[in-house]
C-alpha cells in the first residue's frame, strides 16, 4: 500500500474554522484527521501541504518512518507549526492503518483501558457570552446567568465543567482575554483586585448553580504574567477548584506557582513534543499535564503521556475542536493508564453534527469510546464542502 494523494479541506464553524486532512491510498482506503489553523496556527495548512510531498509514495503503515522523515525535513524549525503539521499527517495515517487492519486505532497501541471516558464541559458559559446568536441560545450577561448555565450542566448529567474569567463591567460581565489581544489588559497582562475578584465571582456563580459535587476548573490561558497568576490564584484558593489552568512558557515560574498556590495546577496545552514537556516534569511544575493530541499527533502524545507517567502525573487531552478531533482525543484517553479527564466543547454551531456521519455519544457525563476501525468516525465530506469558511478567523 502506498500514499497516492491528499487534500486539505476547511469549513465554516461560526466564529472559527474546522480543518481536515484527507489522505488517499492506492488501494482505495482513505484516512482523515482534523487540525486547527484558525486559532493560533497561521500557515498550518501550507505547512501540511509542503510536508506531505515526501509522504507521497510511502507506505502509510510505516508511521514511525514517516515521522522520522518529516522530523528531519523540519529539524531546523522543530515544534510549532511543523510539529502540528506532522501531527495532522500522523493522525490521518493512523486512520488508514486502523481501517486497513479492521481495528480501532487504540488497538494498535495495546488496546483500551476504558471505554467510558469522563468529560468536562469546556468553555462553559464563555461561548454563550461571546457568540449567543451563532449558538442560538440565551446570552450570558450576568453572574446569575452563569449560575443558570451551571444548573443546566448538572441537569444534563455532567460532573465537571471548565470556564473562563467573566469580568464584571458595570451591570454586566465580559470575558477577560488580554492574552488573545482582546479588550483591556493587552499587552501588559497585569492583574488588579477587581480582576481577581471577578475570577472568584465567576467560580462562585457556577458553584451556586452546579452544586457542591460539580468539578469546576478555571482556565486563565496566557492572560497574566507570573505575578498576576499568583494573585488571581490566591483569590481562588478557598473555592475548591478541581484545577486552575494556565499557560506559561517557563518551567521555573510554573513550579513556583504550583508550590505556593492552594489549588492543583494544570498546564501544557501549548507545549509540543516530549522535549517541551521534559523541563516541566523535572521541575514538578504541574499536577495535570494537558496534552494536545491534534497538535502533537497521536503517537507523540502517547510518548508524552508515558513520560508523564514516570513522574506520576496524570494527563488530560486539550480538545476544543470538532467531532473527529474529539474521537482522536478519546482514543488517546482510552489508551493511556494515567488519564485524568477529557475536555470537550458542548456548545458549538448548530450544524457541527453535519460534518460527521454520526456524532459522538455522551452519556451521564461520559464520552462513549468509538468502536469502529480507524478513528471510528466517518467524515461527511459533502457537508464539509457545502459549508466553505466565510472568513479566516483567528480567535475563538
């Protein structure tokens, strides 16, 4: 079997774009992966198309060889866009290999340790605050609205949620996102007591609506520097967070925060390859390692998880994409022993389900592991082509 051709496809997902790589073989088997260009990865599509050139004619079963070839081709720009491109290619080749052998991808790596995967409702309330018209839902305007969303999460059987800081501005709330060039706080990313208190009020609102048993996480992304993370973390210290999530590209700084803060820390979603994670593990800088399986590729993500396991650290996939990406993250979550919980976006554009032949099933807060060959999710190519992206958006 040889790789014969490939194509990248993109489609409208409201405030962002869903992107796919399709790889065809000379025996009629087609593999798919999902990648993410419209948020933080400009030029990824072009990188994939360039790195796919030496893959044409190669055996899609020889995934480690393909990785070695592409790693050598991009060795002077290791990580970043190059790693994400290799990850997309690797994931599509794994879909081919699983389909050819008639088994799910997780069976290629020792089988599944679990077939029900606890998930948390990610960006809970955040998309409703920013994009209620696209979602077709009641907008979030106040902390009372956030409490209502929390009650909905509990009523639908979820046991955990993750949200973002809702900043109190007069009689309404707005999302605080300076790390993404949005609103006040850019570029200095400083904290003040009002911001810290707003973060606490966000969690208090969800706790009031979702109840004492709900696991609640807060994601601060890149919105502060070390000083700000410390002060906001202190303001949240008594609110029983499952974890405080943040991104900081210095292992020493994150280790200091983990030592001093009174809640568990999760981080790592923007780290790529084992080399990026290594100093964080060596510094005991995180309680939970967030691994993006779409950006790193499935095989590399398993290696990161194995390294984390040696440091007695659990992993959780970073997953805020479409249904194919969720399936890929589910295979990862099923295959690793040190799995914590899986991220998934519940709120999305009403037509998201159209992009696959059958959407994934979430039951009582658990994502049910797909059982078909490859990723176990069939992409609806016609639906993707029917909804071309309106514009290339760069924020979520």
